[in-house]
């Protein structure tokens, strides 16, 4: 769970470099923030799942031989 939260926070931090609010309609700042949060959760969860799967696969390598 800590890994998921870490990667979600990292995704949120990195997505703040994008100017998503400039691409959306005027006076829709709250919706832009919600979109930023949802994108952060989606990207962060995907990266965390990949990281945890990779870690699990790496631990199982010695059992192949």
C-alpha cells in the first residue's frame, strides 16, 4: 500500500508540470484538478503494479533452475 501511495504521489507531482488547466475550458479549474488526481491514481497504480510484479518475478528467478 505504501508503494502505491508513493507512486501516486510521484505521478501527481510529475503531472503538475503539465498545464492541463490551459487545455480545458475557462472556469473549470476544479474539474481540471479532479482530472489531475484521477490521472495520478491511474498512472501511479499502474506503475506500482508493474514494480511489484517485477519484484515478485525477480525473487522467483532462482527457482527456475
